C-alpha cells in the first residue's frame, strides 16, 4: 500500500524523493541505449607543475576577473597571485587594495545586475581590498575521472574551490569541493566539504543546484586527493579514495537509483534535472567572501591553496585503433581531443590546424602514415601509457619506451622548416640538414628530457639519456639520407614532443 501511495504522489507531481537528487522530473525514454562502461581508466591529461612556470598550453589565467554574482570581494590577477616552486602550484590570496573593473569590456560606470536583471550588484569600476588567482583549462572535458592533490588554506571568509564549468549550451557545473569557511564555529574552519551539481535543464537561465556537505578533518593541515568520477548515469565524490557522495542521472519512480545498463525506449523514469551533461573546463581558484562572511580583520594574509597535481582519466577499451577517416575522431577547438588505444594507426589525410590540439595515448605503438599533418601552431603530443589496458606501471618509463616494447612510426613527418623553426618551445636548425644540426631547448628544462631519433621503421638510431646543456650539437653523418623523427621524452611527465628531421 505504501509503494502504491508513493507512486501516486510522484505521478501527480508531489516530490517526496529523499535521496541525493534534489530535483527530478518524470520522463519516458524515447530510445534504447547502453549507459554502462566497464573499460579501464586511462590517464589522458595531467599537470604535475614540475616547471617553474604555468603551462599556458593547458591553462588560462584570464578567463575571470571576479564572479560578482557570488558575493566575492577579491579581484583575480596574474601579478604575484600564483607561483610554482618544488612542484607545487600555489594560488595566493592577498589583502591589498586595487581599483579595477569587474567586467573588462564594460564601461566603469556600467551598473551590474544578477538574476536576470533583478539583483543590483553595484557599479562596474570599484575598489577591491583582496586579490587572488583563478586558473582554468583551455579545453573542456567530457565524462571521466577528475582528481587533484590539494592542501587548502585556513581562515574565515576564504572560499577555495576545485570545480568544473561548461556554460554552453546551458549552465553546467560540477563542484568537486568548495570550502565556504563561513561557519560561526571557528573549529569548523577548513572542515566542511561541500559537493554540488548544477544544471539548467529547461534552459531558462536559472541555476538549479543540489549541494551536499559533511564535516571532516581539517583539510588545511595536509594534502588530500579529491576525486570525482563523472559518467553518463553516475557521479561519485571521493576523498583519499573514500566515497563521500553518489548521484545518479536516472531513478525509478520509487526513488531508487536506476543502475540497469540498458535503458529501453518507453521506460518510465525520474530524471535528475541538476545532473550536468555537457563538456566542462577544470577550474581551481581561491575566492574571498564578502559582507557577514568576510575574513576576520585580525587574520593574517597572504593565504594560499597548494596544488600538487591535476589529472583527468577516460574509460577506454584495450583495443587497436585504425583511423581510416578523420570523421572517426573529429577535432574540436573547444573540447580536449585525444585518441587512446593499444596500437594506433592513422591511415588517412588527418590534419591538425593551427591552435588545435591532439593527444595520442598508446600502449604499444603509433603509426602515422602519409597524409597526417600537424600545422605549425598546433599542439600534437604522443604518450606511452601502460594503463591503457588496465595494467600498472611496473617498469620505468625509459624501459617502457624501448623500441622493442613501444614504437612511434612516422611515415610522413609533421612539420618542415628550411630555417630555424619554432615548435613547442624548442628549436632545430638548420632543417633540412646534411646530418649536422643544433637542438636548442629554449624555454624547456633540458634536464627533464631524453632525446630519441627514430627512423621510418620505428627504430631508435640515436639516443641521449641525460642532457647537460641547453644547446646540443647532433651529428648523424653516418646515417642514411632521408626522413627521421626527433622525439623528446619528458622523463617526469611521460609526454613526448615530436619533430620532423630531413637529412639531405
């Protein structure tokens, strides 16, 4: 009888749903599809902050000056509000005065409003008394596992956040953590971990949301690993590997999570309308709250949030990938582009335009056949990743990169320059050459790299493991004339940079 009453109440629109999903609506599925993915997680994107500068090919620091609708009072800058040292990226909030515009492209005297023009938030040009930093990835990411190792600051009014945001075509956000630090009990500072989903299901501009919090340890005392797995039908939040919250996209009319792999046409379900569905940027920032939640006037500044690393994984099958048409893996200038497989063979006219990016992640080999071109100004990387097939890294990277185990076969090179060329912050000149040329690491830290030169059969014909100079003289006079590929392997990050060599 109770179940029948529950079903009747749901059908007439009374929401008695009491689990994690805050807002649901009744739907009838119009198609049959499989929502399960049991492939292994594969590391696709990461930043370990091993250099002394922020990698602007991955991150953007100018996407936000202030989110004035959030009652934040800091101004985001790139002038002394972040730094990298000893492999740690630090976002630094300072108590200092600055006059600036909230919105760069609007006049100083422009009046600002929120909530569809119903909430006045002051004049655009104003005085700020705190500064901080905000970074976000240049590219958006789809379903996957997102995690970072972070130590947050302690102090009332601080608002550190690790989150994802889309905004196109509708408002689309997933907060991995927020620490509002506005509790009246000082013992709760840096302990209340908030996890939130946002989605504008009806597209009317309102930010529907569902937040869950718990009180844990003092997260300012040490680094912790914060993880979200975002899949088509399930989101899970973890801290140091311990599950903290689970959301589903679909539920039964009795309020139970719909975990069936196959959703069939004509199924009657409840849809979680605040479940984010669209690609999102990864964002890290340290905000400062305002009004009654402002920092204590006697609290010391600066404050800093420390990030050890950031990683993104996808679930990918352990299969060979044969690309015979570019439409199999279309490139986007907005979303992170990657191809992952055990062996990857690109056997078509595949073109990477200027300002586009492509990462190839492989277990055993990559073959790039005639027709593959990466235009100057594009970003193209290849990387050996032993976890493509769900295995762990049991050997050192250099052992894994041995041509007996893994090979990069380039049958047509990527970039040709008759003079000094500039590609991914290093230079080769002259190129083409008679076998003698110089390699200048420019802004790259040469000590992080080893040099491999590979022939068209995928065999390494020249190798330097330990580099002790910014400019290297290389002599290949004993090698056959023809086309070779220079591969710079980063021994820390496991990423590689490739460049065409022509011996005349």
